[in-house]
C-alpha cells in the first residue's frame, strides 16, 4: 500500500453550497485576487450562479458537456486564462458533473506546471501543486470529486487517460445533495453506476488492500440501498449516492479499475459515448468476468426501469473495430489488475 492522499476538507449537507462564499472569501487576501469558475454549461441560466459568490474580477467559463474532456479543449481554456492575466488565481472552482470537475482539476494543474494537457497524461507526471481548488459536484457517481485523476481524451493519439497525481486531488469539497435533485432519471442511474462499477472492479482485482476494500464495500452497500429501492432519487437516496460517489473515488484512488472501464474508454474515444452510459453498456456484456455483479446490475436496471442502449457497435467498419481494440487494450494497469499480466492473451 503506497502513501495515499485523500481530499483535505469537505462540507456535506443540504444547502452546503452556500458555504462556498465564506470559503472563497478566505482565499481573497487582496483586492487583486480573483477566482476561476469552471461551471457545467447546464447551469448557464440557472439561479445556482447567484449562489456561487462570483465577483466581477473573477473568470467564469461554462464547460461544454456534449463531449467528455479533451486535451485540446483543456489547452484552449488554459490559453484563454493565461492570455488575460499573468497572475495566478487564488482559487479554481469546479461546479457540475465529472466533466466539469475533471476540467477544473486539469486547469489547476496546468496553471502552475505549464505546458500542454497531454504532457501530463499518465501516472505522477505533475511535478508542482496546482492552484487551490474547490469541487462542487451536482451529480453523483463519477468519483471525480475525490479521485486523484482527471480523465481526458487526446483525439490525436486516441489515448483516454488522466493526470493521475496526488496534486490532482481537490483541496476542498462541497457536497450538497440538493444539487442533484434535477438530474434526469436515466442520467442519474448511468452516472451513479460508475461508483458501483468502480467498486466491483476494485474488489475483483489483484491490487486489493484493506483500505481500498473498506471504501469499496461501503460504497457498494450504499449503491444497493439506492438502486434496489423504490425511489432512487428520494432525498435520502440522493444523500446516500453522494457519499457513495465520494467513497468510490477514494476506493479507486487506493486500487485500480478492471475490465469494464477500458472497454468504456474505447467506446468513448471511438464512438463518443459518455462514460456513465458507456459503463452500463459494457456491463451488459461482462458476465464472463463478473457474473454475480452483472446479475445484480440487471436487477437494479429492472428495479429503476431505466433504458440501457444496445446495438451501438452494429455495422462498424473493420477500421472502427481495430480502433476500439487499440483504445481498450492500451489500459494496461486496469487490465492487468483484472486479468493478470497476460491479459492480451485473454483479450485477443
């Protein structure tokens, strides 16, 4: 077990987003200090903006969520910010789902390390602490709020990989379950399943340890409470899922994913399928590797009456299938965790 790091501080509860004002005020030490807000474009005309303590001198960037984060997009945001001011912001605030949270983490790192986002795709390549960063998740499941990575796709190389570093972890979280109330049902399920899948992959892998297992087991229990219930979006269940998401991110920070995530990454890189729904699509074909978990997953799908897309790989070209294979098999650590060092003999 290596020397692992978790989020330093978090505040949790209904209405907790209103604590953001005080937290930011504590970082504004001079009249020149400014913050960078990276907010999911969903909230462009939302009353939530009025609760974020955004000042005229701050920088507000709405993060597109049609596609998952790309290295060129991260670079564009970084160039935009550094062209306006040579001074570092006093804080970077990410508000939204995994896309916005990962974008904020990447920008925080680039502001102090420089270079291009693709320079840091991999393990422990970030050498300097990023700008102080606060995460405000508005949907639960990705674990982006508590993980040590921010996942990006490099369209040029076909690589979907994160800045996997202790410096990527948020300094402060605000966990307000009220913010997930308006999430559409299918999306709520797809994203919530990311936590469940993180944990089943960790618990079935070779890199298990007592800390990762403890996080995974508790997060899995909370997911079962939520997704086998009559109303997965009840007030109580939104609280449970927000905590499960946090614990799931901690679990994967102390272990590795397995077979599902590499296949989902391939679907994302080649077909543009978002991570949450991609995971769910892949799970329907994972009985060979995770039979008990797939059966439970399908019970959850049935209990919540959600729709999992099918047939997404019908009538693809040989070139597209080859790209899917290459975008999957490149994830060596997760696949070795699940299948051993000879995983290429299994996934031919």
